[in-house]
C-alpha cells in the first residue's frame, strides 16, 4: 500500500510519484526558501482547509513570496489532488518554494515559484502513546526569536526543529519540548503544548515565538465552548513539571497526552480527565467538520 500509484501535483500537473521532481536550482532545495502546510483529510473531508490556506498565504506574505495561484485556485488544486489519490483519510503536504534561481541568495533571481501538493497515507505515533501518554524532554537548542526567524511563519527552513528532533532521537523520544531565547516554554518540535492547572487550560501566547497551530486554535475554541477557562500565558519548565495534565496538539499528531517531562511525572502520569474529554471532543469535531471533496469515493478502486 505504501507506494500505491499516487499522483503528485507539480506546478499545475498531476504526475506519478517517480516523475514528481523539482530543479536542483530551486531555492527551496538550496536554501529552504519557501513555505508549506500540513493538512488532514478525515472521511473525505479536508479539515480546516481555508484556515490552512490562509496561514499559507500569511507565511507567503511575510517572506514576500507571490503564490502563483489565488486562494480559491489553491483550494481547487488541493481538492483535485486529494480526489486523484482516492484516499478518504490522508495527510496533505502543500509546498510553495521560491522556485529555480541561481546559486546566489537573491530571491529576485527566482522568477517562478514551485507549487507541490502531495497526498499520503498518514502514520501517527504508536497507539500506546495516546493511551499512556508521551514522554517529553526539554532540549538544548532554542526556538528562534521572532525577530530572527519568526516561528509564526511555516517556512521550509525547519533545521531548528530538526536539531530538536536529533536531540529527541538521541534520547529515544518521539517528541521534545523547546524553550525560547529567554527560557520560556514555547512548543514541541512539531506540536503546540497545553497544560491543565486546577481545572484551567493554559498554553503559551503566540508572541513568545510559536507556530499558531490550526489544531491549537481548534482546541482552544472547543475547550472554551465546553465551558473550560483557557488562558494564553507564559510558562516555564517549572509550570510544566507541576501541571495536573499536559497535552500536545498538531495536525499529524492530533492531541497527545504528555505523561512525563525531563523525568518528572506529570499529574499521576496518566492521561488526565480534561485531556481525555478534549480528545473525545476533538475526534467528534474533526470527523464532522471540513470541506467535502466531491466524487472522492467514486474514484477509489
Ligand atoms: N508547531 C510547529 C513547529 C509545527 O511544525 C506544527 C505543525 N506540525 C505545529 C506547531 C502544530 O500546528 P498545526 O496544528 O497547524 O499542525
């Protein structure tokens, strides 16, 4: 199943996996100059597609990259690629790079941005992580300050996150917690963090330097609707160690309970009641929401 006859969107054409290539002169490849989104498809519906596309266009604006498609055209291209792959449950990777240029840095030398849409089956963390909770560790590498490389921009320059992932690998962990240059807890290498303290839900504010996750925004809204008090507040590792519950959110991971951090047991070391309640609410919401891809099931062989 892994290498089924998938179709990849490359600059307006749907091509087979083997033909899906980009130039070695693409500044996305040479310099990580570009932006991307990761989006989920649940039961034939694309989850929060508009929100992901809006964030893509915000990242584009911040790096002065002109996306060669309008938001509506991009939405159509994503739907077409999902339909062509016939996967009702999938992960979409949407990439817009600066495009081919010369070997210098200058983005003005890149005349045609590259647009790629990949639709793949999703592989989540092992199920045990959702049942028993994840073990986290704080890492040495810091998330960049917003005035250096703002983590709010979802750019192809993910080396900071990869350095964190390397620390995770060395410790035998699947995810790690990152601090900013001032020592505030900001986010995990590819997920946002939430704590539960005396019945209240707390998450770092965007200005400390995080990606404002779409899942984060959904969880804040679902928790607020369910009557929980949610606050965006700076937190230190002390707060993480002493939380009653903690969980991560992200498109691929969805919601993951955290059981330990830096060897400290969080709460009683089991997914807590508020975490479990929100996970349930999220699952129900995710299945019912989203832009339906017309004729998707008709194409499934
Ligand atoms: N932070 C980082 C650094 C990320 O890469 C991601 C996306 N994987 C997230 C948070 C979560 O964002 P979203 O919920 O939009 O996937």
